[in-house]
C-alpha cells in the first residue's frame, strides 16, 4: 500500500512538473491541429466564418484534382529526395572531420554551425546576392567563358538553388547530432578494430556508420519533415508566388496562398491534413526500415 | 573551463542585447504617436474634464516616410482633441494578411490603410464601417469622383476616404534620347521603334515589370478591359490578348527586359543605373530618382497609346473597422486625416498625389515633376478586380511569366488558363 501511494505521489509530482509544457502543447499545438482537421471538411472563408458550411470531402476532391497541387507535391518531393540524402551524407562527413583531433577543431565546429543559426531570410538574401545576374557567381563563371545566367528566374535553376541553400544552412545542426553520436561510440571498439588490422575506410563503414544508425534515423526523419514543410526559401526566392513557372511552388507555399491569399481556410486545412498524412506515412515507413526490421532480422539470426 | 564560462557570459550578453534591441524597435515604432506633452495634459484637465479618454489605433504601411507623416498628423489631432490618444502602428510585411488574421480574432486596428485592390473583399465580408458621415457635400465635391467610387460598396455606401493616389507614366533618359536624336514616343509604333533604336551597347530600350499592374494601360489603350459590365474579371478579353502580344513582342525582339533579367531588384534600379533608356512606372519612382540619381536628367510622358490614351491608378484610403468601440471618434479622425489641411501635408511631402482637388495646385507648385501623373488620373483604369483581386493579380503574374519564359506557351492559352483559375476562385468565395 505504501509502495502504491509513493508511486502515486511521484506521478502527481511528474504531472505537475510537465504541466506547463503539456498545457502549452494542448493550447497551441494539439488544439489547433484538431480544429484545423475539422476546418478541412468545411467551406470556410476566413473573413466570413458565420457562413461556413460543412461540405465533407469536397476540399479533398478539389485538392487531389488540382494540377497546381500536383506540381507543388512533385516539387516538394524532388526537393526532399535531393536534400535529405545529400545533407545527411555531408553532415556525417563534417562530423567525422570535426571529431578528429586536429588544430582549430572548435573553429571548424563553430564555422559549420553558423549557417544554422542564420535566419532563413538572411541566408536567402545572401544567396540571391551571390546568384544575381550581375552577381559574384556569374562573374566567376564568366572567367571560364560562361554566359551570365539569371539563376532565380530560370525554372531549371530556381529549385536546385533552394536545395543548395537548404543543405548549406542545415548541415550544421545535423553535424552536431552526429558529433554527439560519434562521441558516444566507445573508444575500445576502434582499438579492437585497429588490432584486427582494419583500414580507416572499413572502420568508417563497418563501425561508425552502423553504430550511428539511431542518430541517422533521427537526422533523416527530422530532415525529411523539414524539407517536406519547406516554405521560407521558396517564399523569398519567388516573392510568394512560387515562380518561375511554378518551379518553387511547394506544398506549404501552395497552402499559404490558398489560405491567406484566397481566404480559404477550409481548403488550406485540407492541404495541411494531406501533408500530415504524407509525412506521417513516410516517417512510419522509415521507422520500420531503421528500427523494426533490423531488430526482427537480429532475432531471426539469433 | 574558464574559457567556456567566458564564452557563455559573452553569449548571454549578446542575447540580452538582442532582446533589448528588439524591444527598442517595438517601442520606437509606437511611442512617437502616443507622446503627450505636459501642456496637453494640463489643457485636458482644464478644458474637457468630462470627456472620457479614448485610445485608437491607426495601422499604416511600415514605410518610414508614411509613418512619420501619419505620426505628425496624429499629434496634430491629439493637440486639438486632448481626450483622444492615437497610436500609430506600422505593419511590416504583408499588411493584408495581418489585417485579415486580426479581424478573425476581432483584434484589428480601429483605422487602417486600405488599398484599392484589397477593399472589395473587406466590403463583401462586412468588415468595414460606412464613412458617408465623415464627408460633407462640399468635401465630396472636392474629391475626384472616380477615387471615391472605388471605395463604395454595391449599394453606394462609402467605405474608405482616399488619402492619396498614384498613376503610371513613361520615364525616359533625356541624355540617351538626345544622343540618339529621338523624341519621346507617343504611339505603340513609336514606342517599338524608339526602343529598337536605343537598344544596344549594353543598354536595353525598355525595362518593364511583367505584371498586370504595368500591362493594364496597354489593355485599355487597345480597347480591352479587365472587368465586365457586371463587375467580373475578364482577363482573357480578346483585346487584352492582342495588347499583350504587342507587349511580349517587345521582349521577344530584345527591346525590352524585366528588371530580373537585368539582374536588379526593380525597374528603378535599371533606369538609374543606365541599363535601360525607358521604363513604365508610377510617380513613386520620382522619390527614388531623387535619392539614387539626383543628377540624372529624366523626362516623363504619358504611356504610348494605340486607340485611346490610358494609364492606371493605385489609390490608398483610410478605412474604419466595423468592430471599433468608438466609431464616432474614429470617423472624426478619418475626416481630420483627409481634410484640406492634412492633405496639404501630403502635398508638401511629395510622396503620392493628394486626393483632394483643392490641394493639387499647391502640390504641383511644390512638385512640378508630378504634372504628367496628375493629368493621367481621368484616363486611369483601376487596380481593382473585385473580391478576388489578389488572385487575379497572382494568376495574371503566373500567366505572363509563363509566356515570357516558356517558348511553347501562347498568349491565348496562358490567358485562358488564368481566367479559368480566376473563375474557379470566384466560385469558391
């Protein structure tokens, strides 16, 4: 009995301690999410809430038929598929490099991390400056006989530039995650490998990479969620319209323009729900491949 | 460890300074208007002890010149009416999105700027209060009817009192024209020939912003229209398509380029940097020219025409929230902000063209460069496409971009597709 009341007491203490965070989450995250789910089944004009009508799945039907949405989805996936693997690979390499005992190690760690704390607007402005028609990049390329390109106005280059920008600004954060992972790997493992005469490359691929898989999972999932929600770079590059030729229209930019440009909060919520379903499914799939399946294989092997 | 501590304290100091700078900005934005001097307070006690203190918020664009002007006007009002406290609140970023969100929360400012191309949706959704009582018959006679009509609802109720307006005209670089022995173009044919003659040696004849807010005069000059008689957008009017074919022809021939193609932010930069000999812009470019190229000699003429001369107008008004606690005071503030004396301040600032005819003479005495723009007012079509104006502007921009960048697209096809999306958006309102 005494045991039980102690358990109860510690439960109460626990809930009391997390109460502020839970309350904030309920009010600002869970509540709005549920509300928005309800909105997605309504025709809801932001300025005429009193005229809202329940229309079941009409928003979803219209959404799935809209070619602009298809393009937004395509752009977003293209962006995600390039950015996530590249930024994961680069941040892993950077973390390995920054983990070596070399001179100026702290400097490099800070230098790689600075882009992550720069605001997206600032870094986008900087890229626009670099890739301006009269900008540094074109001047540099002109030395090799290239004709100046209007990078941000060319549908072929606008999205790749947004990718470059995202990779540049996020590798720092992910490097930190990997760096923490690297420092968790016990030194004995490497020592044992050294005694067995393993080459540095083998050491990296057979020890570092597998032992980091949890961190990799985290980085990939967070990276994927972040890229599928890409908005700010596209907004700045295109001035909000998702151009040139819709090449930087992402799902969230599409949502923003529908909800706040056309006042259609219901339709915008439907976009948000679809995006949520996509992200949730992909995250679950990744979890399966990174966590569930390896464990099952392990058990089978044993 | 010592090093670490030092770093941390440095970080903390940085964080604190950033936070305090942030606060500093906040207060500096709102305080100027709410400063009440001791004099005012004394007067308040003596003259109007019975009146209740009222606080009203006026939302403006976050443009320093506008903010200063409105702040000065607000101070003048507060001096005359000590029981009223006016807070000027500049809204940075997308002011319309901010306004809409705050309207949803019933937390909008009492008085705010209202752009011609946004007003219809706010009238349609009953967010604005009638302002007919703010103006007397004499006042109404002093405004250009077209300016007022733009802010009237379907039943003729007035929902905004224009504070100023702007029109479009053609700017040209006098030196380039003199060197080439050319005179400013008057017709479309002239424009094409002049642009052709001036293109070369790193200069392009024309720099044009490829959007509805610059192309529209060409539509109207060709006998086209953006709105049907019953007030619905008609973007793919055959005359509009014909006019746009002429416009895009200038680009295809290489006589015209967008500022983006020239690698600058806007046409004003291309013009002051001698990258283009001509551009079509509004009167706001005069200020930019004074700042960026004070020695540059430029001329302004009406936009070249085909069938009839045409321009377009952009009007900004003061509107009052339907939700304000003090409609009578707010209406009086709007009356004050748009009365002859205050319009004189706008006339003197040279920011935009004051909306009252009685102030235009002073305005033109102070700012002779604006003459052409003032003269465009009677032939200017509106930058206003009803309740889905924002969608029309976006769809037009997308269509025009497609025609410019995609060699497989046709003007007809792109305009038809845009019209289809516009109709769809209208049906969904």
